[in-house]
C-alpha cells in the first residue's frame, strides 16, 4: 500500500521549513519508527520517522527545498522488510558487537552498513572518513552521529584545512555537499557553506530589530558580593534539599527581573502594530548559545517559580538545546529576555532586542574592581548590567529606574523575598 509522507504540522509562529537531510533513499528498506528525514525550521529541527516498515517509493522534496506545514514530501510503500543484524536486540551487548564486527569485515576492509546509524553513515561517506578509526559509543559498538562529529573535531580542527564539520548538536543536519564550495589552496584555504535556516532567521531578526525599533541601552553595575556570600553559605544545603539542583546566579537575576517587571509593566509589554500589549504574567526567556546558533527557551510564569525550579528548568533547557531537542513550544512567546555574555568572558556589551519584546537584560563577567565604599577603597566583585529597550514604548527614566531596581534587589537579596 502506498501512503504519503508529510512534513510535520508547524505552529502558527513558523511559516515554513526546509528539507535538511534525507537519511533514506528511494528503494532502501526502512523499519517502522526509523528516522528518514530532518525538516529544519526557523527554530528547531524536526524529525520525520517511518510510519511503518517499507520503502520510500519517491522523494517529492529534495534536500534544501522549502516545505509548508503538512505538505507531502515523499511517497512510501508499506510492507515487511528484513531486519539487519545490527538492528536486532540481544541481551549480551558484547556478543552483538563481536557479531557486527565479524559481519562487516570483508577482505580486510570495514563496511559501515552494518554498524553505523543512517545519520552517521551519511557523515562518514560525505567526508570520506575511515570508519575503523572512529570510536563507537552506541549500543553493541554501533557508531552514532555524535561519534562521527567528535572524531571529525579531533581529527580536523587543529589543521589549517578541514573537511566539512557538522554541528555537534544532536540531529543537526550537515550542510549538503552541493552547498559547499571549498578552495583548497596550499596557504589560503576557503570554504563556502550555505547558511542554515536558523542562522538566516537569527540574522534577519537581529537586523529587523535594529531597523524597526528605537533601541537604546542604559548601563549600571551591581555588587555581586551579597549574592555570592548567600550562595556560598547555602549551596550545599540547597543541593541536598532540592535533589542535587545547584544554586546558580541566573535564578537570582530571574527573580529580580520578575519583581522589577511587576513594578514597571511597560518593560514587560510588547508592541503589536499600533497597539501596546500589557502582559499580566512574566515569561522570561533565557538566551542559550549552541553551535547551531542562539536560542531562547522561555520560563513560563517565572513569577510563580522558586529558585530551585528556575535552576532546574534552565539546566533542562540547556541540555535539550545542546542535544537539539528543544521543541518549538519551548521557545515560543516570552515577555522579557535575559542574556548572559559573562559566561564567555564579556565585560560589557549591548544586547539586541528580541521582538516583539521591548527590553532585554544583559549580564556580564564578574570582575573584581576597587570601589569607593564609605570613603574607603574596597575590592568588590562587580558586574556591569545592560538594559536595551525600545524607546517607542519605554522612556529613559523608566528604563533607568527598572535597572536600578534590579541592582537594588541583587545587592540586598532579602528584598526579593520581602518584595520591597
């Protein structure tokens, strides 16, 4: 029976996607629930798996083609297909590894068909890698996509001329071979790679934010010593009480931001055409940097979350972002954003707005500096804060007072609890 393979249904915030990588070719046997194609959207990579065992009869959308929500991308013929030995589960992983090794050794050469996942096999073939040299970490000695990526990093990054390297984020498709135009001269290497849909969207949104908003930035500095002392005093007890969740700095900034947003609702608003939308909740976006680009998962109703819940949610989002498993719903919405350039050593920067939000807070590196306190010079751990805001919505006085409120809350954490 022939059935249609369709692109996943996109939410309203995503207009279209593109075919990133086909893992199966027409006529190649496919097992039920096996990954057959990745669809890249503006925000995430969506996986399409086989609805049943069978074969792909015809591919209607090639790699790089634009697809709409629910659009037909291939025709699929159902039917039982033989299961490869490498796909069968056994109770003894070592025996499985030995069997795979024996089955794939032919005339002294190793075949990758039996012991590499489709994604890994595609990377190996595209980059002409020696499969035998790749350290396998998958079940039964199976080579995973991450194994190939890690091998390529180790082998090629130190060298001046590198083979095309895929992102280390799980399920992120490599650039199609046709998109690469590499000039391998002896001393002036160049490589041309097609911009991913995510990177293209990031570039467009950043440019639009600067063109369509009257963006200004105000700066201040905060003494981090009270937070650091509080964290040092309670971090062990905090971890024991909350199942190993570590007490970090970001949770204090999120709580301070939610309290300040309650006092200055204009900073928590958004602009929709000629209308101002005031939000009666605080959904805080926390910018996370991945090798694919910047993503901003959202803490829903952050005003109702405790420090432990905030830290746990941020850790979960960070892990999902690194593995490429963030859902579109995780990054949709948000009324205010916090970006921490300090983790990369940034001492000061100007964060760019995340439309339609009207403000974004930038954190930076904690740096010990001599400060005048009560007529005495004292060395304190200081951090520069930056608040970029849309002047169409927020006046300078309101922006400055908002940032001062965050500074006061952080320098006297009891204010957060007492809401004073």
